[in-house]
């Protein structure tokens, strides 16, 4: 019988999942690679597979969760007693885990106040994990802790995790996932077996985006640097391929209105991508995020470097700009200088 999980919601995870299931030697795995390609999904698939009571046994699916057994059903209903998720509060809603009461999550006091949800995984969550680790496995297959994203562990929490990571009791296993694994404590990294997860093949990513109803998937996939989940999220938050294609010329004309509807971090990120592509053109390399024909002719690398520095500076404060509108206008103004040189004949493009 074919289980519901035979069909993966992110089809390109089949290979990495199979490799991880068949080569896992350590009780702790670290999924690492770019964001936006399904790290969290892969971590959950690994957890479900280890907890599954009748995992598939044939061919390339062997070891994968059946999707049908009691354990898989508990996993899907997010009530599996042998599963614990450590997630920053700020990611619970976006990842669809908002309904579940966080282990060691927001306490009553924080809930009552209007505190901004934390982007960190704090010591309380690791303490809850330690308590979880002491309890005998309810269903006897395994006990699994998923930590996502691992770089969200603050220093105190990471240090508290170390010992358990080194000598987990009984059936306890860990999956950490990170798109910034170089920022993890070396002692955390060294206790985990790496599971690399790179960009999916372009054809797979485009097929998936089409299935998600994303229009102009090729443009948006390039815009997102080949990360399909990011491209889907951008589309769902209102970005359209035509707007992306028009952005370079509009900014070259100094039209700040081109970014008016975008949240500041997204607008700054888009300008950084454009600046990156213009710098590549200036050095004779093909652009990454925009098609060459959407870009203005190559301009001075010096002006682009100055724009890049201003954008980097702005990106550091993008979450809470003092005056988002003014900041964007100034960045667009600087961008116009970098993108357009009056009096210069347009350089030839390939
Ligand atoms: Zn199962």
C-alpha cells in the first residue's frame, strides 16, 4: 500500500531524504545549505521517518515514513509524544505551528504584554528539551528533537544543548537545520553529521512553482536565487514577474514609487540584488537575479560599490528603520546615480 507520504510536497527532497536515512550514523544530523529550499521540511520528514512504525522498505523510498501508521497520524496531528520542535516564537505562525503551544515558549506574562515574538531559541526551550529527554519513549521507536533554525539558538541555549547532543539518552535523536551553519558554535557542528541540502534542479523547482500557481515562475525563481520556497513566498506576498522585470529601469529613472508597496527589508534586498547584477555586468559577468535585457547598460563599478555599501548599512537596520520612506528614497536616489550616467552613450550589451 502506498502511503500519503509517498508524494512529497517538495519533490526534490526525495534524494536528500533517502541519502540522509541510509547514511545516518550519528544520533544528530545537521541539515545545512541555502534557505528557501526546504530545510525545515526535510528535518520534519526525517523525524517522521524515524518515528514511523512501518517505514517503507522498497527501493529509493526505503526508510521513509509510511504516512498511515498510528505514529504517522500522531505526527501529522502534531501530537506525537516522542517529538519535540524547538522553533523561535517568531517562526511559529509563518511555518504553520502557531496553534501548538510552544514547549518552553511564550509564558503567560509575555503573552499578556505586547512583546514582539522572539527570533531566538532560548534557554527555556532547551530546558523543556532536557525534560523531554528524560522521559521514556512513549511508542518505543525513537524520540526526536528538531531544532530550526539552529543559528537561532542563543549562546546560553546552545551551550545547554551541547551535553545532550554529545551523549543523548536512549532513543533520543536530533535534527538541526541551518542556513548559516558557519555561525553555529564549532562544538555544536562537530557533534552533528552534516546533511547538505543544495538548490534543487531548475526543472524540478519550476514544475513545483507552477503547481503552486506561481505566475512567471522562471523570472521569480531567478529573482530568488534559485530558491523555490522564497520565490513562492514572494509571489504570495504580491511580487509579480512584470514588476521585477521593470524594476531596474524604473530605479534607473529614480522612481522610488517602484518600491513603495514593498516592506523595507524586501525593497533593500531587491536593490542589493540589482546592485549585485550591475556589478557583475561591470566586470563582464552574466547577471544572476535579473535577465540581462531587463538591466540598464553597465555603469561605473565605483558608484555601484558605494551604493552597495549604503544598502548593506541600511539592511542592518531594515527591521526597524527610523523613517522607512526617507531611507528608501535616499537609497533609490543613490541607485539612480549608480545605474544611470547622463551624457554617456549606452554601452553595448551582449
Ligand atoms: Zn508510519
